[in-house]
């Protein structure tokens, strides 16, 4: 029983000389073999802690001793549950009571350790040199343990040099003799090392528990290097990427180190109380980097970094529970055991994950001290312990100074540990209370989750009533499910001010004896001692706190990928509400073997170069490519990525095989069909999790900003247990041209259901003959319109002529349904030739501007096509077919009834270019009739002569029918235009649009009252027909108007006629099946 000597400390309260802890070799008196093994493990765990507690207590570090005593008592409680009643049980109980009493005694005298720091008398020069020499020696041993012989030799050399200087300066006697002996030992080690073969790299390497599989390029591209270089400058200071090989050289300091970047800016509160900067050696008698990693020893002072201190607390709690390095892993230098150690030179390296990679932050050990002599930074209540102050200083340096405006624990923990941050908003409607509790509990039980919580805004009265601090971060030390309750043990980083609601220290109703025993809760001690730690039920957390931050350790997800890229502000629209096409996009190809789905974790991290209010609201959208409609995505071939990152051209792929070098993907333009629609958050980290089914699947990851205001840089990481590949989707086209236009009163024709569709803006696309062996090319059109306009763009095969209507067989590509604000279409395998591009709105008469973007592999010509009749005189004539009078339909041009259809006289005295269009906008019930226009020569006395031209087959479309532009030569009697329906007896109104390059006086009628018939032999031939109505009937009610239509200037008159008439190919289309 005396194997645990507990002498106490005579100068402090609570000394009990007869205390003797339980021998670690003791065995339980009774019980099963399983219990014996468990008890043996607990005894073995308690023994070194008890020894350390006694040692720290004896050395005067009572706070550390108290924490250790408490930890031993917790183990004793577990032992008591396993022991049957008897002598051993009584012995353990006595020791537990004695340790508890000693811990309480230390607590009551705690003011001694939290008062002003002491001014430590400066050491003699030889002692300082001896400390530095010993530090160099320990670093040499550490390097040698890692088989870094070159590094070890350098440190041995430094150690020998410092011991020699200390020996020269030391007084004669035993001290000098001791230094001489140390010098001899060091030189002997160095000489031994020189005699072995030096390896530049260690012979042995520690193998990771699971080797990550890099799913994507394994080396950084030139652009990725440029991104990391650009964002290396943070708050006007450079923070280089972390490299283990640099640590040795950076720590080989001569004399006390002072940070060349200067002292950190202080906060206003610090400035008002500031006394001086002091080195650790000036305020601590026996400085240690770590005495005891414990969340209860960390105290936040006046720096506004509660989230960071909460992160330190939860990390320390994890280390105590899981006996693994977490927070300790980021501090250098380390000793041969891999533990952070005190550096007498005052130089420390802290490894922090920031802006995409682990970075090196160098700090000295100057700490701010107030006028009253207290530390004005986060500190440990273990009076000689450094780690909270040093880590905080490094993070504050990275953030720009102690005047840090604050952050959240998810961000801070990611920087400290590299664990992936997840931000849960409790007040959101989609917050699943039950699901998230299970995830937190399972994560903590498995040692893969760190949890913190934070309050939102609240009134002073509400905060005082609840015992909470508004907009404040808290560390979650434990989660328990006991007796049907869900409870959290929480710490306020201030180390005081606690929750006052259910299960608090003030709650007498909920704390039963059974619950106290289950949670090892001492209600009386909790009432007496406010250390900022409290219990709270999960329901109260969800009702009074705003957010939960969970940081996940994903080291078991051994398939990983990372991409660093820029996000230029001037590329694409400021808002991507309608067009995602310019956003950074990535293809995620998964290969899940077996029958179970695989979880994918995606982390988007925005790089920060200036500490300021985060105004960038960003998110991630995920699209399932297999479910995307064909008109909402286009398959891209491997080429240059958007960000100019070179990628490998894939080799031939066997159908159905998974290839890890694929570099194409499906670019997304429309947001509507996303599998996961992200929520915009002004946080630098966005986490998205989803499951992918077995087999091979493809997804597109789209980054999005609410409003782009500046250039950004980012890192995208992916984690999974299944095979996957993450690559940037390249920008397919090397050339981009933008054309600004507008829908005017004349050109806002609406969709193809409207008569004015033919007036919409149209463009002629010319694809030149391509060099061999290339036979085809691809183009992409994007149309941006006012958000209130539903717009459409289509590419039509029409020899580059203006189209009045579009037929299905002529459509090469179109944007699908009319969409507000933005639409696009893409044509692949486009052969050389001329094509027509039509941009339209769904509703007619919508006047506004638009922007048409053409992307292509080669330089293409895109020119506006003049509106129909551009540069010509325009005359509008209105008439109607009257039932029984002029609605005669078509039987044959040489039939008497055809002659009764409405007709118009076109007098031509000079060579004239002429065309005419017929529309029936009011004749839609029950259906629009099929119509025709035919132009005849007019003979003497108004007789119908030879057909000059026609609109073609009878057709029924809203845009009507039209003749092609033709050149009419002078004719003494002029020309006659006849308009007719295919079926007789169809009455209704029509509109005739006549265009000519000369002003014409077109009149209704123009025929004669009789019909001249010439008979030849037994057969008769109808030479001509009168176009007047027999019996004195009217040919139709006609009104006319004229004007010169502008905007074009087609020079049809420049083409000389070679016969009675000449066709000029302008705007007509034919085909089958209107779209």
C-alpha cells in the first residue's frame, strides 16, 4: 500500500502524512477473470497519475496536482464499482476520500496560483548558456531517434559550442567540472555519430494507420502553386507551407529569439491595462511547455477569442480521454518522445491549417502583462505551463493580433487540428434534433468528433436569467445518455459563469442520488466552486443555443482529393441566380463496390488574406448527372480547364471501366435540378455530405456565391472510403464573344405561337471550312435577359437566312423551355456552312436589352440578320374573305371561283424589288387556315396573266406566308397579288405586308368586269380570268397604310434582272412539322 507515497506539502493546507495510495500490484480479492483484467488496467492507469500528482504537489505546482488527484479519484470510482465489499474496497474508498480532501484544500488556496506573475531573477550567463546547450542536446537526441543523423550532428555541434561557452563563464568548482563533463559527453556522442554512414533521410518511417489514396492529380499544378503562394500573405505577413525538414534549421537559434515581425497589436481592453511584454523566463521559475493537458486548467482572459479558447478546451479534453496527441501535435520543438518542450531561446513553431494547407507560424515567448502584473492572454492555471499562451499567440498572429474580432469554434478547430468543420444551425427548420444527437454521441464515443456550441444574441436580462453569455462559444466536454436523459457537460472558456437552468448547480429537482453517482457529480462542490463547468440537457441546448459546431476526424476515409483554385470576380455575372455556367465546377466520378452505399464528404474552404467581417456568402450545389435533362447540361471533352490548369488527356476507356485519369465532366448551367442545394453562409468553410449508390456514378459539384464582389481563392477537398475521382471541369471553348442587343417595339415578336416571331433578333452564324482532319466543330450560345423575361435561343439550319418560322427538322440546338433571365444551347458536330440564331421572349412586346454570348473552339462569324423588309418601303393592307363573295379558296388558278379571292394591283413603272407577306392573326377559331399568296402579271383590261411567284404550298403558321423578294420589271398593266385559303368558304380578316425598294401605290382590286374566253377547235383554253367579282359583288373590304421600315439596308436593287422577273433569296423557310 505504500507504493503510492502521498507526502503532501507541509506549507500548504491539507497535508496528511499518513496517506499511502494503493499498490498497483494489488489484485482484486474476488471476481471473474474479465473483472481482474479490467481492475488491473485501472490500477495501472491510476498509478502513474498518482505519482505525478504527488511530485507536482511536492514541487509546489498545486493546481496541476489538484487536477491529477481529481483524475485519480475518477478512476477510483470505476474501481469501486468493480470491487466487491471487503478490505480492498475499503482501502480504495479511503484513498479516494483522502485525495478528494487534498484536491479541495488546494482549490481553497487557488488564489495563490491565479494572482500576479512573479518577477523572476535573471539567471547568470553560464546558466542560460547551459540551458540552451541542454536544449540543443535534447534536440540532437530527438533527431537521432528519428535517424536524422545530419540534423542530430548539427544539434550536437550547437550543444558542444554552448556547453564550452558556459564552461568558460562558469565559476570554478563543481559547476565548472559538471559542465566540462557534459561537454565531453556531447563531443563523444558527436564523434560516434561521425563514424557511422550518414543517411540524408531516415531509415525507418512511421507508417500511417491507413495510407490515403489520392483521387486526382498527386502533384500541384502551376496554378495551384500560384494560388497557395498568393494566399501565403495573410494580414501583411507571409506564412510558408509547413515542412518537417525546415523545423531543425528554424530551431537552431543563437541566443534569445525575438520575432522580427514585431509585437502583436493589442485589443483596446489590453491596451488600457497594458504594462509590458515579458518573456516566459521572466515570469516563470521552471517553465514547461506542458505539465498536464487538461481543459479545466485553461482560462480565457480579456482577448475576445472565446471560440478559440473553447477549441483549446475541447481538444485538451479529447487528449485526456483518448490518450492521443491532438493539440500537442501542432507545437514545436519536441523532445525525443515527440512531446512539445520548452525552448530557452524562446522560439516556437506552431503548425496551423489555413488557406488550404498546413502553414508555419513562428512566435517568440513574449507575453503581454498588465500594470498589475497579471497575464493578459489565455493562460493555464498550472503556473509553469506554456502551451495555451503559445498556441493562442500563434493563432492571434495569424489573425492579425490580439485585437481579433472573433470567429467560431469550427473554424478555429480546423486550423488547430485539421479536423473537418460542420456548422449546424439549431433554429433552422431542417435541423433534425434526434439525428444530430445520435451523430454527436456516436462521434464522441468513437473518438472522431469534437463538439462546441454557441449562443446567439440575447438581452442582458435573459442572459442573466439563464446564466449564459450572449454570442459566446462553449466547449462540450462530454455527452451522456443516462436514465433516459440526454446531457452535455459544458465549459465556459471564462472558467466562471454557469448555466442556471435544468441540471445546473442550482437545480435541486433533477439531481437524484442515482444520477449524481452515474455522472460523478458533487452537488455541494459545484455550488461552492464556480469553474465554468456545468451540465445541461440537450433539450435546453436546442432551445437556448443557436449553433452546434462539430469537427470530424476523417483519417479513416482513406480516399481523398484536394484542389486549389482561383475564383475571379470578373468571370461571369455578379449573381448566378440564373446562370451557373461561369462558376467553378468539378466532376466527381465514384466507383462503389459491393451492395452498400458510400458516404462522400466535400469541404469548400475560402482562403482568407485579411481578418475582417466576412462578406462573402458561399455554398456548394451537387448535381446528379444521370438525372439531368439533356437540355440542361452538355458533355465536355478534355481540354484546358476554366482556371488554365493543364490536365492529362484520357486514354481510351473500356466501356464500364473506372478510369482514374478522366478529365471531362458535365457542366451545369441551371440550378433548378440540383440533388443538394446549398445554403449561402458567410463562413469560410462549407461542408456537404451525401451518399452515393453502388456502381459507377457521376456528379457535378458547383461552387456558388450569393453576390460576387471580389476575387477569391479556395480549396476543395473530398473524402470517402470508396474509389472516386475529383477533377475540375474544363472550359471547353477557347474563344468567347459577347453581343449586346435588345428587343424593341419592332423586334419583340414573342414565341413561335405569335405572328411577330419572325421579327425577333436573328443572327447569321458562319462556320468556315475546317482544316483536315477536323470535319466538325461545336458552339455554345448563352442568352442573358431581364429576369422578368422568359427567353429562348435556338440554332437553325437555314443557310444563314432570316426565318419566319422554325420547323422541327431544321432545329440543330435549342434551349428547351423558355426560362427567366438566362438560357443556353449547345451544338456539337456542327459542319461548315451558314446557320441562323434566333433569340426570343415567350410573350410578345417585351421590350428590353439582352446579351448573347458565343463560345467556340475557332473564330466564328456571327452577324445580325436585318429584319424582314429592312431598308424598304412598307405598306400594310387589311382585308377579309367574305363568305359567298370572296372566300373562294383554291380549286385551280384557272378556275372562275379562284378569281373571286381578294386581290391587289401593284403598278410597276421601274425595275422594283418586291415581296409580300400574308397573316391571319384573328383567324384562330377553330384553327388557323392554310393560306397562299401568288403574284401574277396583269394583262390588259385587268386580265390575270402569267404567274410570277408564289409563297409556296398552302401553309398554316402564325407568322403567315410570304413570297421571296423578287425583282419586278416595268409592266404597262402592273401586277396582281391574289390571297387565298386552301379550303373555300372560310371567312375572316387578314393583313398584308408589302415591301418594296420604291414607293408603290398599291390598290385593292384591279381586275375587269368580264371574262374573255378563247375557244380553239373542239377544245377550249382559258387564256385569262377576270379578277373582278361577277354580278357586281365586292372583292373584299380593304384598307392600307405605308411607311419605310428601317434597320438594315438590304441592297436588293443592285441585282440586274435577266428575264421578266428575278427571284432574290431573302427570308423564307419550308419543311415539315413545325416546332
